[in-house]
């Protein structure tokens, strides 16, 4: 049993793998919340990917104290990925995991879009080389400042209104956030394909992927667990 822990800016996603299958997943905020599940599933190894160094340090210290499981951390140096950018160390570990899993599971060329705190676009060419990408504000992040300035709007739900043109302020904002996100995705994919003169397979993952997926007009693949799968596959590759 392997436990993968993806430490992001907003959420910490955890998944227990039996061989290469996820048998249980949970989102947490603090390492103490893991104790019940680690006691139940008893992971033989733990894999951590983090974009927040202070959080990962706390997690590692806690897990070392409360479990006897060896811990493997993910970074680009532990993979054989071809990262065709000037500074590979600047690529977030979550993106490294996404690229690794995408290449293993899906045909290239690929654009991997991860809807998290930021929305990241990772571009992989037909040679399975990571050639760069785009980082845009996440759906929730981009709306947070707007909503925080208007006390009456704090309870707005992230959902698609029935029409783009809303008839009240709440629906106006919902339309701007949700249909705006769809337009951003479709627009950036079009620009990337025009610039690279290539048609890409499009792969969606991350928190808002399932919500946005039905509203996209472009053909795409939805894989919510891509980052966690990447962590597992990197671990397997290191230890083969």
C-alpha cells in the first residue's frame, strides 16, 4: 500500500494506492487528519509532492514521528523527463507529476490543464518533451478579490447560470467567473495550437475540471487524479 500526498497552496490531497489503483482518497488541511486513515490502511511507503516547502516540512516531521513508513519526496531531478526550459527547478512539483503521468497514460502532443489555486497549462510536444506552458489565476483565486469587496456577494456559488447574460448581480458574477473560465481555456488552447502549428490532445485535471468539462466545446480527456497518479508512477520509476 502506497500513500501519495499532494500538498498544494489551498488543498492537501491524499490517495492510497493498492498496486496502481486508488482505493481511497481524502482532502485534508492538517497532518493529524491522516492518522485514522493511515492506521486503517497502513501504507508501506509515503510519497510527497509539495509546492509549499513549510507545509511539506511539517508533514514529513509529523509522519516520521507517527508512522514507520519510508518517505519519498518528488522533484524533477528524480525523473527522466525531458524539460526543455532554461530553469527546470522553477517548475512546480505538481506540474512535474502531471507531465509524468500524462506522458505515461496518454498520447502526445498534449496540453495538460490543471485547475487549482492557479490554472496551469503544461505543453508536451510529440517527442514527449515538456516545452513550457502558461500560468493563469485559478477560477476561485481570480474571483476572490471581487467577492471580498462586496459583502452581499460572499455566498455566491461556483456554478453555471442557465444564460450567459444574467438578470441579477449574482448571476452576472457567476457568468463572468464560470463562462469566463471556459473562454479562457478555449482561447488559450487555440492560441497555443496556432503558435505551435500543432493540434494537441487536451487533458483536464484539478478541482474545477469536472465542473468546467461539460461546458467546453473542445474535445478533451478528464482525469481528476492525474497529479496523484504521477506521484505514484514517479515513485515506481525510482524504485524499479
